[in-house]
C-alpha cells in the first residue's frame, strides 16, 4: 500500500493519545529530540488523538523549520511550540459539545473540525504534509466504526485494508485530526463523505465492492484501535521511539457509578479494552528491545525517571528525580480545555526530561550531557 517509501526505514516515532495533555507532553519530547539532532533523522511519525494535533501541526510546518548542520532546527520554539501552546490555552470541548446539542443538524465533530481548522490548519489538506523526499511520513490514525480497522490518513494515501486506498487524498488535515481525536461517545463519530470511484482496489481488500463503505467513512478516535500508534512503525522501522502520554489505568473501588450509569459502564468497558490493547503492544515492544530484536526506547508520562538508572550505568544523572510533582503529571486531565501556564510548562518539561533520560540511556553515548529545562520557572 505504501506508494512512496518501499524500503525499510531507519527511525520511527509514535505519539500517543491523551487530549491536550498529550499534545503538550509530546511538544516536550519533540523539543528534546530536536536539540539532540534526532528530529531530522525521523522517517516515520505516527499519531493518534491528542498526539495527532502535535504531529499534524509539525507536519504542516516541517518546511518552515530551519535545520543547521547538526540537524537542529533553531526556530523550533517559534514555529511549533508557541502556536500549539496558544491553542492549548483555549477550551474546545465544552463549546463543541454544547454547540452540538443546541444547534440543529450540527454534530460536535463538525464544530471541532472547524476549531482545528480556524486555529491551526487553515484549510490545508493531507497534500500539504511533506513528501517522503521533503521530510518524515506523517500517518494520522483513526478507527473505522464500520470495519473495525485502523484508518490511515497520509499524504500518499488514505487506507482501510478492508476497503482499499485512495491515492493522494485531498482531505482537510483538520478533518483527519478530528477523526483521530473523536473520543466516544460525545465527539464521535466523524463522518467523511467520499467519491466511491476515488478508491483503488488492493490485495486483501475484501470489502472493496461494498459501495456504502466506499461512499462514507464513519470514524472514531484512533486510540480505540491502537492508542500508541505503534503498528506501522514497528513493522517498517529499524529504530522505534515511543512518546506515551496515556493515563495509567485507574482502579475504581466504588461500584455505584458503574451500577447506576449506563454511560459510565460503557466508558469503563471501553477504558478496560483500550488499556489491555495498549499494555499488550507496549510490553511486546519492550520485550523486543530487551532481546535486541528492535532498537529504540520508550518513555511514558507515568514512567519513573529513576528507573532508567542513568548514574548506576555510568551516565550523567537525569534532569530530575521522581517525586510527588512528577508523579502527578499522569493524573492531569486529558480534556481539550484550557491548560494553565503552569500545567503547560510542567507537561512540556516532563516530556522533555523523560525523552532526555530515555534517549541518553538507550541510544546515545555516555558523553551526552543532560538538557536544560525548556520552560524556565516550571522545573520539576
């Protein structure tokens, strides 16, 4: 199905879901990767949900980054960080939910598409992402509520392996990101009407002849299928980097909310299913790292930074140590509502610090020094 890249790729990066919390955490991860000269090395970037906000914006503005001879973009903060932080200072979810309830013939997903477009993507389409010759391949994941498959939005194609592909789709980036972050039940589904003749049949696309499927995609959050966005890069890339802002699973010791609320029971069931899928993918990848079947590293918002054992293994120590403040990062909400200056600073710094520790421990030499806090005043 890949129309441009057909050879094995070197480096892939997966950005998980998790609302604005993920958007901000991944900013910190990308910031440190850029400083280390690794951002420019990446061949594939996959994303779901809140991670897709960051990834799509990075992809749209990749051409504006000015990389020096060391592979570092000196204008990364100006081009990527500042606009995304401004967007994460806005409350999106309440407005679109209330608007969708009050306005006739309007779904919340229509309003979130409009918000993404007006604030970040400005009528750009998937064809405005970089080609494989210009930068990484950006893959935005959503989940088909019709076929149950992962739907890939890319510059070369839109694909559902049950149906086939649409080469060079001109779908708005805002629509793709909205589908990727359409968490059920309120923001879901995103419906995309398509020209049935735009599809191309592919080997294994057993539902290609279904005209209804080729006419309309009914989509939900990419994390329903794979909350880490790992499938593509684990298959195609030699080195795998994973930035995971997903929340640790929360134990509920009071049965009342589940017993008396149909919505709560439905969401809890979805949470359990998503957590189990996420855990299986994560543990499989880490096992591959351990046996050297795959090179790379994983860092997650709930990771204990001391577990990298930098000093014990002869590396300069981490930028911080585990404490109540760092452990509280994984408990920050995953909504699409306004994040304060402090919340933004701490999330970006935590993503940066964990990326620094993970990269130095597993992929860089012992001579690489720790980074400097990117957002002064919110050190952890």
